[in-house]
C-alpha cells in the first residue's frame, strides 16, 4: 500500500520517521485549504468568544504562512498520535519499525501486534486518548495565555483538529483505532478469527455508509477515506485468515513437491516444447549436479532466437527452505515478482515450488 518513503534524518524516542511521497503533495494542499478557509474559521472562533481579526490575517502572504504552520502542526499532531500507539506497544514489549506519514495521516508499523489478551485494544485506544488530550491542552493554552491573532488561529485550529482526529479514529472500522478496539474486545469472548470477521463486517458497512454520505455531500476526501477503509478492512480480514492458516506451519507442508526442472544445457527448442504438454509458465534451471541456477520463463524463450543456450535466459529465483516458517514465506511471496518461491534444500537442490496458487488454495480450504 505504501512505498518506502523518505526517511527523515532523526529518530523520535528511537523510532525512525518517514514521509510517503504523497505527503509532498498534501502539505501544500492542506496549507492552501486552511488558508482559503481562514475567514470561515475566524467566524467560527468568534462564536466561542475568541476574537481573531479575519481581515487582518487575510492580507498578503499571511494566510498562506498561517496555513503552512497549521498544516505542519497537524502533521506533528498525527506523529504524536502515532507515538502514543508506539509507546504503548513498547510497554507490551513490542517495538515499532517506524512511523510513516502519508496523505491520509500516519501509520506506526509495529513489529507485531502484542499477543496479550486485550492488548490490541489498549494500544489502539491510546492514540485517540493522546489526540484528545493534546486538543484539551491546546484549548487550555488558548483560554489562559494571551496570544496574537495569528497564533490564536493556529492553536485554535490544532485544538479543534486534534479532537476531530480523536473522534474520527474512534469510528469502529478496521483499520482505524476504533475497529481495533472492537476486534480486540470481541476477541475476549470469541475466537480471534470470528472477532476479526465481525469487526470486518462492521467496517464494510461503515465504509459504505461513509462513501455514500461523502458522495451525497460531494465530499471527495470523505469518499477517498471510505474507499481506503473498505479496502484496508478487507485486507485485515484476509491477513487474519492467512495468519490462522499458516501460523506455526512449515513451507514443506504447502509446497508442490518434486517439480519438473530443466537442465542448463537443454536446447531452447526443447524448452519451448515443454509448453505443449505442461502448463507451467516458468521452470527452475539446474546444473549437472542438480543445483539451482535460477528460473527460465517460457515466454522469454519464445522471444529468444534459435540456438541460444538456455542458460542465457536464466534469471535469479527467490528461494526458500522447506523448514522455513510459512507465515514469513507467504509475506515474501507477496512481494515476489515471479509469484513463486523455489524451495531448495541445504545443498541448493530443488525440492519444491511454492506458488501464490498454493497459498490461495490452502486459505480457501480453511475458510
Ligand atoms: Zn491511531
């Protein structure tokens, strides 16, 4: 879903911080949006007794500088929210690989979800609590410290958005914090996969509701958020099925054993002919000692000239050992370009192939 992003040159409490490329687009966009809504905010603040001279702030570059400051403050608020999750996870002994900011907010990538009962709910709820507390502190600051018009506007904007951030994240839809709280609480009484399935169902209904509301109110951002929640909620349910199917199992149990291999010296014409009696798209290529050299694809062989040796078509294969953890293998498979891992033993001899289709078949069998 998200790329590597740009790693910032510092860590926060030991946690690396990255910006997704989409962030570069969103920062100026938010700055501009906030700036253009400045007069409306000034009116809103007046209703709670905060006098901000909207006209004075709308002069020259001032609204854009204020917009940029408020947008940066918004992203800092998101980072603080994610740090809330990360530090709570740390209290359960789980480290955070990094925090990434992207155009719909932030993600703290935990190494795994703490397995203690109810821990997921605690880790999740601390995010909105952090945001709500930050919002309350900013509101207190506003009520007790005299500030200029510009500062008043930025602090008030951040107070309101932090409270909004807390409320939005409490929506009981996976992968939002509220959805995680719901799933974790359900899992106290039900098997985890059942809890995930129910929380996933609630998420889909909510996402569709959000999407319809966004459509009717012509709110494009809300529609994008709804689409994201819908997909991410489904992915969450699939991940749970994956975990349940493969947890604690080995590659050997799911691979297709003893695959057809081809010798590096095979003439290319004969390699092409494999197509007529086998349906595989690629084959492991081995040397005279039956050790893996890589893989060759039928489609590439068809484009190659007559008489070229097969070994010139060999490209590197993603390999895995038969006794490796299946959950990890599935994750590697998901990122593999060829859609297959070649299973090799300690001496680099081919003992099987693990294809995406093997994984799908196994997951469908346990549904
Ligand atoms: Zn959160």
